[in-house]
């Protein structure tokens, strides 16, 4: 969490170029899914779950996979929805990563498309402002749909006991 993402641009570029993810949307999606914030948030939430549930499931004969899928995963629905919302917003607002890793115009993100409007010779500010205003819509819809889980997940992720 202490290392800024700008420091990792060159190693990520070399990695994605080597494994064939350069110029695909996976080069933007994968780093945000497995970030330090995600790991620490889920770890804190899992540490807050009572061990008695897992011990009772072990006594009943459940294995590790069954305990995770049938006991722990349903209890962490709020934290997972919160994490999905936060990850989506951070990747939706990112500008530098797509600028480096995407070169085809068909893969451009919304932020790059808005910048593309500004670089046009005609300088049609009405189209640029309409694009910027419409870029808010998916984030707002996602937040409204997951608001209950988001508030619950953020409120309980740091509470132990």
C-alpha cells in the first residue's frame, strides 16, 4: 500500500507484454482485483468471523472447501459487494493505466474517450460535457443497487467480535 501505482507501470508493462495481455482490457482489470486494499479489507472481515462456526462445521465433517463455500462466503456477501463497488469505481476513474496499456481505440475507457473529445480540432465542449456527465451514470447506478451491502460491509469490516 506504500508503493504508488506509478512505480509499477514499467514492470506491469513488461509483464503484460510478455504474457500477451497488453492492449486488452485484462491488463486494466487484473491489477485492481488483486490490490493490497482488497486483500486487507477481506482479511479484516474474515478475522472478524467467529471461529465457533468453523469449528462446528469441522465437527460435523465439513472440509475446508465446504466450510468456505457454505459458511464463510454467505457471511461475507456484504464485504464482497463493497469490494466490488470500490474496485469498479477505482478502475472506472483510472486514467494512466489505460493510457499506457491500451493503444487500440476500441479498447479505450470512458476517461480516454473524454480526453479524445478534448483533443479534437473542433473542440466541441457540449459533447465533452455530455460525455463527462454520462460517465457518472454507471457508478451511480452501481452504488444505488449495492448501497445496503456497501454500508453494511464498510461498517462491519473493521469491527472485531
